C-alpha cells in the first residue's frame, strides 16, 4: 500500500560545505511538496527556540494559497471535505474582520500544518486529543534565549498550554460552524474542547505596582562593549528603554482596559483605533468604526490624576520635535504588543511570571472592589457584567459575607462605606 503523501511542509535543508570544511551554503528553510522543493530564503537559526521557522511560515502560507483554491462545493459529505479547505475559507471570509487578524491567521496556520491531508470526518475526540498532545510539546514562537545582560524570564522556553490548545481549537470549531452555515457540508461537527482554565486572580498590591512602575522608569538598557578596555563586558547605558511601559501600566491599572486597546489608543479619533478625549476626560476604548463584540469596550471616565498625566504626554514633543499621536509610543511609533518587554521588567522588579499585562485589568477590578465601589458602577467602568464582576472579584469587597459572619460574631455587622470610582484610586489602601 503506497504511503500517504505528507503535503506541502517546511523542511530544514542542511548546510553545504567545501572540501576544506568552509561553509559554502548555509542551512535554510525549504518548502517540500512531493518532488518539488521551493527555497524560502529564510536561514535556519539554531539559537532560536523555533529555529526561525516562524519567519518561513508566511512563505508556506503564500505557497499554499497559490497552489490550493479551497473547495466551496455545496452539501458535501464530511469524508469529502479537507480540514484545510474549511480553514482556508474561514481565513478568507471571516479572519480579516477580526480585531487582530494576524493572530487568527497564525493560529489557522498552526491548525493547517497538523490537519494537512485529513478530512472533517477524521475530526473526533481521538484526533483532537492527539493534536493537543502534539501542540503541548511545542514552544511558543516568541520563546527565545535571553541575550547577554537580559533578565531571564523563565527556566526554559514557554510551552503551549491547554489554554493555548483550546484557543486554537475554538478557531477550528468556528471555522467548521461557518462552513456549515454557508451550506458547504451536511452535518454538524462538535469538537471536544479542553476544559477552560480557572479564572486568574493575581492582582498587584499597591507596593508591587509602585515597584513595577519604578523599574519601568529607571531600568537601564544593557549593552555589550565591542571595543576598548571593556570589550566583551555587559554594561548599563543611560538609555531607559522601558519608560513607555510605565504609561501602559498606569492606563491599565487605573482604567482596567485590555492591552490591545491601550496600545492602539490615540489622542484624536481615527479609523481603526480608540482615542482619549483630552477635553472631557473620556477614554473611548472601542476602535472607531468597529462593531461591538462580547469583549465589551465602553467609554470610561478617566480619574483626575491619570488624565493629568495623559494631557502632559500629549503635550510633550517627541525627540524630533513632532507631536505624539498615541498614548503609548516607543521611539515615536505605536506599540503593537508589550508582552516581551513587560515580562522583562516584571522579572527585573522581582515579581513572578504570573504578572502579565492582563494583570493590570485584574488589579483595577480588585482595587475597585476593595474600596467598596458600587457593583453597577464598577461593572460599567470595567466593561463587564455585574454577574461576572461579583463572581470573580466579589470576595474582595469589604462587606463580603459580612452579614453571615456578623450573625456569629457578637460585634455585629460593621457599617461599610460606598465610594465613587474616583475615590477608589485616590485614597490609600487601608
């Protein structure tokens, strides 16, 4: 019985050497498809966790797009439909409309690499579990070895978790649902997803937030000397490369806004980004022209002290004399993501890897609850339902189960104070 063709895939073409041992051709990533080999021109870099495969994957995606036009025949049996067809149709029709289409495209590419050659009829509990097991042996593409002088953010590369597998499989489920709604297949396919991760409750105490802020403002850039008496040594420079993260931290903690909305926020309204109304002190978090999604992003009233900071940032020219356009900028450009820089600063501040950019949102919600802010006001401020706020953060309220505990305590029930949003951030924690 002939062996099943593997389909187009990336392959490490070994380096070639001359007879004297000198390098003639370096190792590169090549697209292998049957007998055809297509050179991508992307070198293999052993020092990276993924050996630079991520840089070659766009070439593979482009090759597959040109080679394979996804089938859109109607009412087909599951055994006739390739999973890659389903993903391709979803990638063409739906993914570009997502808030972060490049992230969706990357997940679809990962799915397509594993499900290549398999039909929708083969999507079942056994194959889904096999996919999860294979993915959890892989490191994130962003994982890399730290450079000399850089803070070590972990003992090893960050590996794919059950949460990451679940997120990718949710995309596969969405693609199958879309393919069904469009009338291209006959039956419903339900994917057994891994269990949801427990809600994260990590928040910053006020002294931790202050320590993190100081580190962002004062952490120096480390550089290796290449000449002079200090050649080869890693020394601190006068540059402070993490100061833009201090802006991110302040906005995140004092508004509870998600990372992507903070990074894209500008000082004037423009298509495809949120903006801060400096006159009225309102942060319009949802991108101009974007539809409302389940990730609620209502406008938020800025606390007075944060608004004063943002007005100062907007009035401070860049080094070249031009005026800033975005709330958070790095070298005069908007910041796409802060994950790597944030992790480095967290490690330098002596905090654990459980502190992530999303911890800022948890911190805001927790501080609001600890200050006794009305549930409806806090939920509207954060852009979440009252039920979710009470379920995840309700135990931080000063009156949490107080009546029940008071019934067993002769001291009786202690009167609690209800604060406004502004008071929750201006008064010090008890």
